[in-house]
C-alpha cells in the first residue's frame, strides 16, 4: 500500500476531528502517502501539516458540480490504493465509488455505500451509549489499522502562525470564542459580559472569531465595564493562528463549535458551554483539561436538535439563560 486518500468535506470542526484519522494512519503506516480532500475554506487548517502529502480542495460554492467532476479526474489520476470517506453524502460517495481505488471504505449511510468495498455501520451517539466522533471515525480505518484504539485530533500551526501571536502572549491571558453558526448554541452576549467583568483583572482577555463575528465582539465590548483588559481579534487571525493563541491560554471559553475542537487538537485547556445541544451527541472536548458547562435545570425541550436552531423554538432560551456565570468561573479556579 502506497497511497491513501481521506475525504471530509463538511464543516471546520468536522475536519479538525478527522485529523485523528490521519494521525492514526500515519502511526500505523509511516511511509504511506496520505492525501486529504476538504472543502474550500477549510484548507487553511491544514497548511504545513507534516503528514499530508497532497491537500485536495473542492470548491463547493462556485461551479460545484463541474469542479466535482474535475476532482474525480484528479483522484483517478492519483491512483489511490485506499479511499476512506468520512462523509455520508452523495457527492463524496460518487467520488469514492468511481475513484478507481483498490479499496473503498465509508459509512453505510452514504447513498453510494452499496458500491464501497467496505461499508461500516454509522452508530449514533446517545446519552445512554455515548460515542465520540473520533471513535466513530476510527471504525472506518479499523480494517487498515487492526484496532479501534483512537488517537486525538491534531493541528500543526506553523512557525509563522506562532510568531503572529507571540506578542499577545507576554502576560497570562484567557481566550473567548463567543460565536456559533447556530443561535441556540451561542451563550448570550449578556452572559459573556458578566463573565468578563468577573474574571481576575490580571488576565488579558482576547475574543477570537471570523470577520463576520466582529459585531458580536463589539456588542460584548460595549457592555463590559473593564474594557482595558479586553481585545477583539475577530477577523485578524487565521484559523491556525487562532489555534496557536488558544494553545497557551490559561483557559479557553467556547461554545459547542469549532474553537472547542481547535483546543482539543492542541490539548489546550477549554471550558465548553453547551446550550441547546448535548456533549453526548459525540462532539465534546478532548483536551486533558476540559470542562463541560450546561444548565443544571431539567428542561423537556433540551436538546431541540442535533445541530442547534436559528432561534429558540420556545422563545425563552432557558437552556442558555439558566447557565450561571459562576459555573464558568469554577472551571478557571479548578485549573
């Protein structure tokens, strides 16, 4: 076996968790060339990754299907021995089926899985039988690695990434990533303001996020009394630079979102705030020092969905509003 392609064209957090597959394959087959297919926009996460031979990038926003056809030509030209498809959707199933690889592996929920060499049962994580996504993905490569012992995901910020954030790390600091794609995954602005005002004054506090999160950061900043200790970096750092900053933080406060997985991939201390979703869905933090904070009240409406909602279906958002700031402060003291 000389070449393996791993496919994960979902969102940022999914790609971070999929790096555990690369870690395990490299551990078992250190001389095999590993290629990775991701969607455009997530490729910045993998810049300079030491185990990736070639990074394939599918542009799903512009000429999606013509580019898919071009991607298939590239995959066939690369002559892979194995294609491991972590995605469960038809487009990547099409690429896997017609890849020309000697072995094709994917989950049974992929519409094209009937044509795969090996179909692996996709097991849903439940509160009674929790299964982390890293472990679930590990089942795909068990035919190659011979066991189900997972390794952690990992990101590799470059020297340039570390140099970019070095000037921000002269004093102890805390990182807050307040945004989420989904409203019901997002701890409220007023709660972040309350937390920041109660954090010890000797910590510098950085807000990280995408350019689209600037308005959220501004709303938090405007409500904070101790403005001198707060700085927004939204839109100023790349994904890997944000991860590099998180790595040496005293604590990272995040939602159930991608920055939580960044922390896991660098084994950075993290407090994950779960509002409408549950850690038992299988996407919780993996750092050695990780904490999950959620409401202590029993709510019959929680969870209201696997991925969160654009608004609270009950209009009260009690899954977030009943999480006390004291719960977040406790994790800082525990660390």
